[in-house]
């Protein structure tokens, strides 16, 4: 995997990863994504994530603290917007 960003480089990431309902995604997809996001987001940086895979958010690394969660409907599908902050010690 080519890493184009330095460690602790990004202040905020807003993302809408694949939901997995309309296509097959690897079971490790979210684990890999979270590991890379943790690497590139600055301490106290934010991650804003839109997903219908709410159960996957239980596996987010403890280095991300949940700031807010907003349950929404998107095109008639239940989803949520999660706002996380990276622990300043990571």
C-alpha cells in the first residue's frame, strides 16, 4: 500500500465509505481504513464518517473518541453521521 500522507498530517477527514449493502466489501475493510485514518489524522484531529454500517463503529480503535452521533435517513435508508476526535496521546 502506498502511503501518500505523513503521519499526523491531516486535521479533519470527512468520508462516506462503501456501505457494503450494494457491493461486497472485505470483512477487514473498516479495520484497515481505521488504522490508516488513525495514522494520518493529527492528535485532536476529527473524523466525520457517514455510514449505514453502525455496528462497525463499535470496532473503531479506542484512540478515537466519539464526539457526536446523528441518526439520519439517506435515500430512505437508515444511516448515521459519526464525529470522532483522535486522542491527543496517539
